[in-house]
C-alpha cells in the first residue's frame, strides 16, 4: 500500500504542476519500442502449504534471471520531464533449484513457467550530456498480470522423481520500477537508450486443483537491462 500511495502522490503532483498545465499538447510527443532482459533476480515467496513436509521454507535458485520480453510506450515531454504509458510482455521461467522443503529435502532442477503482462506509467527526467549524448532516470508504477498454464511447474525433490503441477490461472499485482540510463541520438528524431533498471513485478500465485487455491506465491523481481529505440515527434 505504501508504494502505491507514494507513486500516486508523485504522479498526481506532476500532472497537476504548472509545467504540465501550461504545456503545448500538440508538440513533444514520443514513443519507443523496447527489449528487457533480467540480468539478476533474487528468489523469494510464500508457500501456503504450511504443515505439509514438502512446503518450501527457504527459497533458492535464480528466480526469473534470464527471462526476457518486449514492449512499447507512448508519452509526452514537458521540457526535461517525460510521462509515458507502457505496455510490456515477458515470458518468465522461475528457477527454484536448491530451495529447501520443511522436511529438509533440497529441490533439484525445479522451475515454474508463466507469462507476465504489464501496464505501467513511467516518469523520467532526461538531461543532455553533450550534443549527441543524454542521461535518464525514471520511476514507474503499474500493474502486472501473471498467466499460468496447466502443468506449469516442475518440482524435483532430492529424494527422486519429478512432479508436474499447476492449474491454469492468473492473478494481478502492483509493479514498480526504478532505472537509470544513457541515450545516444541517432538522428534528430531517434535515440537509442540503454537502461539499467530494477523492476518489482509483484507476486505470481501458483495454483493447483481448482485454479483457485494458491500453493506458492513467487516474488518476481529483477535487475534488468532495457534497450529502447525512442522516437521524438
């Protein structure tokens, strides 16, 4: 709730500022296409099956590291500040290898596969370094929907065997982003931007049996490399 409230206050303050109110809304529009890649991710979550010896008590593995996705954004500049509406998709493979169960069993190669669809408002501050170079910092607030297919998780206890679990389901959660990057102006209207960003997509709920009972909530967050081609018009 705190991060949602802080983001809402920041966005409301910006949109109500004299700079925005007096802006010429016919000029300074921008759009970009982007590719995101999860460089690092810390696994975590909550296993709901407390009392069952197979529930996870310590989350290990690579989380969503190595997952990638694409997206696009459209927005407007107000001098050095930009506001964009963003849509992104990412196919996430959540690695749980090495996680420890309540009975002391350590999971072998274990993963959960799901898709993430994100809508977000990004607010950026951009300033020139030189004629061709610029730097950018941004904040984002939005919502991510996680979509699980049937049999989307593979669990392999050290004791042996592999169990395929999961029911088709989806859930949504608040997502936030902080980033900093550098841009190179390819032309008067096109800039190649490379961002290093931290994105917390929220918790993805793995469900079984009836598509309603959550067994494990997987915290989906990563430090990402984002490469964007931005067009100003």
